[in-house]
C-alpha cells in the first residue's frame, strides 16, 4: 500500500517541479525584460573614482598596492548585478490582446487593473527566471562588463543573444506572442 502512495508522490513532485521550472514560457521576452533592468542600472551609474587598494606600507613608509579603475572592477559588477533579480519582482506580464503580452514594470501594485494575484505570480516567475539566467551567464557577463563590451543600448544583444542564446535575432519589440511557447526571437 505504501508503494503506490510513494509513486503518486513522485509523480506529483515531478509535475510541480516541472511547472515551477518552466514558469516563463517565452524566455526571449523575459530575457529582454531582465536586460532592460540591467540597462537601467547602467544608465543610472554615477561616475566613480578609481579604487585605491594601496593599503600596506613598505619599509620606507610608502603605500603599496594597486589603484584599480572602477569601470573594470569587480565592485562595479557586483553593484550592477546584486539585487537585479529582486528588482524583477516589480515586473509582470501584461496582456495587450488575447494573443500578445509584454513584460512591464509596475509602478504601483495597488493601481494595477489586472488580477493582482496572477500579476504577482508572474513577477515571481520572472524573478526566478532572472536568477537562473544570471546563474548560467554571470561569469561571462561579469567579464564582458569589466572589458567594456556591455554598454547602454547593447545589453539585450549581449545577454539574450550572445550569452544565453534565448533570442536568436534582434527585435525592436519586446512583446510575447501568446500562441508561441518557443523562444525563436520572433517577438
């Protein structure tokens, strides 16, 4: 009697796990939303001084160490990527018409005209998608940021086409076709 219960438990667990993992149907559109938020972070960066890592004194009393340009520092990468996925919780999937949807940033959840519970579920989906996306691409993305290849206006190409391969071609529109669950870059 315990074996059939265990089998049913495993089946249910597998279905629930698959449903959670596949929460974002169009990975290309979701990737563009993450790229937009990262681009917003890049455009809001304030100029910073170089990082002075000369903390030690040598035997003559002079400071030793390096001075690192902030633009190529690990600190800049951490400040850009840290909290990015938390910011994605401000996004939800907005239905434009029965066949089209788009990821939008919500200014006020209280003023949202759509089903708030469903909208919150979408925000959790894109936030966890963001976490998986960064987990897959973080090392390469960090190096490209430090080398200066990730710039305002080009984040979506680097992140969504080159690194994650969730989009195969560039698109001016960030809309999702509701009938198409494949992420073929055609938005």
